[in-house]
C-alpha cells in the first residue's frame, strides 16, 4: 500500500464532475480501477479526462473543482492496492 | 528509408500548419487557418533550413511523441514543452540533428500554450484548396494527428548550418500571466459609449478555457452601448450588439451580447455581431501563447504602429537572425 499522487497532464481548468449538476467522479473511499476517469481538464473547448493508471482506493482531490491547474500539479491521491 | 515520421502519441490537437494559410475562400466560409503563433512557427522552419512558411506542426497545450523514419533536422520553438530525443532533454530554439528511428517527445506546456516542430524538408501532406494548413474542426486539409499516423516529409535543402535563435530575437512568453496586446479601435467602436471604449483599453480581460483557434473568449467588465446600437433600424436585430451581417476582420474583437470573442485563425468570416476593436496581426502570437485564466490588457495603437510591429515581426523571422552554434 502506498499513497500515489496523480498529476495534471496539461494546463487548464480542473473539474471533479462530468457536468455541473452531476456527482463527482470519485469520493474518498471509492475503489479506483485502471482506466477510470478521475477528473476532467478543460482547455480549447475540450474536456480531457484524467484517467487512473493504477488501481487502489481514492483518497481525495488535491485541487478544487473549477480551479486553474498547471501541468504536474497534484489532481488527487490514490492509495495503491 | 521513407521520408516520413510516425505519430506515437498525438498530443492535444497537434495539426499541420502552413503559411499564408488557405487564401481566397473566406466568402465560402473557409477560414485562413495557418499557425496561430507565426513568429515561433517561422523561426522553427528557418532553423532546419526550410523556407519560413513551410508546413510544420503546431502543438497545443500537450505535445506529441514522434518517431522519425529518416535522418533529419528538427527544431522546437514556442511554448516550453520540454522536448526530449530518445529520453534526453534537448534545447528549444536550436537546430537538432535526429537520426532515423529516434523519437522526439514533447510534454505539456510549462509556459505558453503552443509549440512548433519544424522538420527539414517540411511536411508533405496533400494541399487542400491550395494549402496544407489544417482546419481541424471541419476536417479541411486533414485533422489533428492520430496515434499510429504516418506523415510524409518533403525534400530537405542541403548544407544547413546548425544554429539557434538568440534570446533577443525570440517572442517573449509571459512569465507573470499577463499580456499586453496591441489593438486598434474600430470598425464598430462607435456602437459603444466613449467610456466603454476607454474601459476596454484599461480593464483586465481574463481568458476563458473555452478559447481555441476559432476564438479567444474573454471575461471582463460590462459593455455600454451608444445610440447607434440602441436606436437602430430593426433590420440589424434585437440585441444592441447585433448588426446586419457583415464581414469580420481577422483579429476582430467580436461582441456577442456581453462576451467579447477575439476572432483568430480558424474563425468565421461573416456574421451579425459588431466588432468594436481589432487586434493587430503582429500581436496574434500573444493570443496563441496565453493560457486560460491569464489576463490580457489591450494597448491602443494606430495603423502606422500596427504596420511597424508587423515589420518587426517580419525582420525577426528571417534567416539573418540566426546565430551559429
């Protein structure tokens, strides 16, 4: 078990939810499978999914919903299974 | 050895661009397209011995990974995407020899938004309506690169000197998230109150994440309209920002309701909203490199100054600026 930080792959606006009225992709304690969408980053009218490259347990988002994010900045943390 | 490269990872909407773009079809709705930051684009080309307007790649926010199928010279300019050849960091703004089988990888944009990759011989995709420039949204001239795609290259010139662009000749990509953008009043500035015209040139305008090569959407103060806009022939339309359909200049600050949208390379050429201001073409590269959340301040200039800025950009993108390494 180790805590892994998922970093933003590109700059843009971070979203925790698929749409403004929807539930967040993950809440703390949720199981994460490889390929799960964890967040969206909006840039150029496109929403790029941030996908899990490892499986484990979701621990929480590291940046706020709707916040501007830089590449390499932490998006969320996952406790690796 | 085929003259081509293979796309390992496409990046975010990496497109072939060429200058002067797709000229002559605006009235049929085809935008000019072409590189958003022509300054960086041209410097990439001259570094590899190409004519400065040769087809090259525009990378947006997150760069691609390419494997060369031929020996070539490459150069990366524009936004800092930390390029690597076979995993080793390589400098930007510099001629880089690369051998067949080697991989050029660009990462996310650490500063700025758009990088350019020029390859000796240029990109040799088939021109559409006279240009290789890609209008991705409509698929004119092709689309953005896709994984696995092989892209043909042209014949390089020989005897290229390994060079770099001296720092003084490069576009200065803002490090404080603010950009001073030169713009002219007009053509429809008289549809706004004089106070609003002044406000436009003094306010902070934040770039929305919904901005792209079609338009740069801004958030800022409200616009107040003059009698020209509020007391007009109903044929113009209901909203104060409506006008009988007219041609849009490149760089127009198009006002749709209360949202200003700067019309850039892939923008529509006609419509029914007013264009109170126009960004100078020599300042387009700043719009190309500004990121969502960054702030634009518009500096009012006249046509003479716009011409001088254009001449400066032209001088900075000639082979004479290069220094041997």
